[in-house]
C-alpha cells in the first residue's frame, strides 16, 4: 500500500515571520501560546520589540565607513520583488503565478489601448482583484480570510443576483447583489463579532449586516483603499517578476 501524502499549508505565524509584516492584519504573535522551549527566543524577541521605544533620530559617526547591507543592487531588487509577490499572494489567498501574469498582461494591454501617458498601474491592478467575489466577502468581514471565503463559494453557499456561484475568481460588476445561504448565517455572524469590523470596509461596498447582503455600487479608487491595506502592493516589482 502506498502512503498518500497530505498537502498541508505552512503555519500562519511562520509566514508572517518570514515576510516580517502582518500582511493579513491578524492579531499579534504574543496571543499564541508557545509552551515548548524552542519558542523561548521568539517570545523574548517579541517582548523586547514591544518594550522598546521608537527612536526618532540616530547619531552617526562621520568618519566611519558605512557599508550597506545590500551592496549589490540586483540582490536587493530580487528580494523586494520576491517579498512583494509573496505578500500579494498571501494576502489574497495564495494566487498562482500564472494568474498574476495574466492579470498584469491585461493591464498592459488596456494601457496600450487607452494610449495615455499617465495610467495608475496600482489602481488598475487593485480594481481587477478587488472585484473578485472571495475578496469582497473578506472585505466585508463575513469571513476571517480569503481562503475561508473560497470554501463557502465552492460549497455553493453564495449567490450573486439570485444565481449560485461556484467559481471563486468570479468578478462582479457595478450593481451586483451578493446573498448568502441561511445555513451559514450563524457562522458569518460569529466571524463579524470576532473581527470587530476593523479595518473598515471599503466605501464602494454597501453592506447590510442584518440581511447579510452586499452591493457593489461605486468605482474603486485609491481614496477608498487607503485604510484597508496593512501594506500597499507595488505593481512595478510584479512587472519585473513577470518579464
């Protein structure tokens, strides 16, 4: 008999430590209970970071020769591209590389058709992704993560304009109404209470927390996205990766 290997996702705190940013705006690591001895260094490091104050200035010796950490610009660029790609994929539910390349190629084609000198590539990239059904459910705090939203969509608990949607990458249009199955309303209610509705939902969504309905009624702009992101994805690094 052959043993079937189960595909397990990497733990959340390990990804956050590798990226060095709280990408999904989760609670801090000190809420977790690390009882084993191997986590003692991690606990002391977290406590030290909490107690230290932020320094507004630093005193440098002018006669000292300063050697930067990344003396090679290609190494620094590679790290920034890799970290930015991982943050985007981790925040939006682990996107595949082919999906990111297709979305970026669509943005470049639209830019060539418009023939404008200045086109905000970050806004066009976010407007394509933020219209996804799973991302909108996460923005409205109906689910704790995008991956949980994808599970609800696959199990036929989400409706758009009265029709059941099973495609997790379904893109919505202006005026579309999202409805939820009654079997899942108790679960969504607990998710809303634990989230404390923070960060605030975007302005382009009108959410009814009594009937559990969502309407996409406005265009996506940078002003409505300013308070949503614990990080801001830079599409120029993604363009370098996709070349």
